[in-house]
C-alpha cells in the first residue's frame, strides 16, 4: 500500500510539472510579438535668440557649442554651425575676443558672422589702459564705398608701430612702438589737427595678420576715447583684408 501511495505521489508531481510547462508554452505562444526599435534621437530646436560668441586662442564658442580652430576645413565647418543660429535676429551680435588671438583669426570670425547675417557686432575685449572695453563695428558692405576719400585708416604693423592715412591714399604717417604697444598718443596729436577738415563719420582700422587682436582693438578704441573727442567719427569698420599703408582702400562686401 505504501509503495502504491509513493508511486501515486510521483505521478501527481510529474503531471503538475508538465501542466505548468504547457501553460508557460501557451502564454508565450499567445503573448503579442514585440519588435526592438532604436531609441529616437533627440533633435535640438534652433535657438530663438542668438547667444554670445567668444573667441580665444584655441577655439570659438557660440552658446554651448565650441569648435576648435584646428578643426579640418574650419571655415566651412564654422559656416555650417552658424546656420543653426538666428545670427540676423538681434540688432547686435555680442562677440568677446581674447587679446592674444591673432588679428587674422579675429577678422575671419567677424566676417563669418557678418556673412551669416549679423547687422552689427559689439566686440568686447579687455582694453589697454582707459580705452573702452566695448566697440560696435560695422561691415564694409554696410558702409559702402561712397564714404569720403578723406576718411582715416589706422593700422598696427608687425613691429607694433602705428600708422594712419586717408582712404583715398597718400603718405602714411608712422609712429614707433611705445612702452605698452603702438604709440597711439603721438598718432592722435597729428590726426586731430587733420581730422578737422574731414566730415567723414567713419574710421577704418586693421592690423597685420600676426599682430595680437588687442592692439588692433586698441587703435579703434583710442579714436573712440580720444580727448578731446573727434567731432565727426562715430562709426568703426574693421577691414576685411589688411591694407597697405599709404595705398587707397577699396571697401568690398
């Protein structure tokens, strides 16, 4: 009798296990099929406001985006990045530039912003002495080539001397390097006397490509901060290509 009970128990256990397995098979068979999909890629909306732009010796930043200056095909890559932003929406794009950046690099970025639609640019740079730390600049295109021939052009040379001459051409007056850079004080002593005969409201400025941007910024800042002030000059144009002292300056796009 005991043997019969044991056999019965074993059979019952086997039946229970078999039934459970069958139930699991049925559940798997009737469960809806699932398909694995890749997670959706989040697409960042275009910014509604143009963020500030900043430039230092290694990279340029727009908001949270940063691009190394050594990026292959940098010019094209930066133009593509700018398409993400409403460059033409603000009246002024804020652009902070480190003094140690080379003038050629700073000028390239300025005109990339202008080509992308910037109406004007407020450049912020740590100044020399009491010069202003902000300067609103216009593009060559916005000024046009019809400004008076007596419009002054100021430039810092590779040896940190300063020179100025008239847009129409003529002898460039040169001033050697001072203690902190170009001797801008000596330049303004002469330029003030001559400027009284010119009605142009524009000052054109530049520097040799290898000159630190800070010196280029200062020659324009020194005009803005001049004491006594220049009565007519209230617009500043960074030249797209470095001019030749004494030669006529033609404004392009």
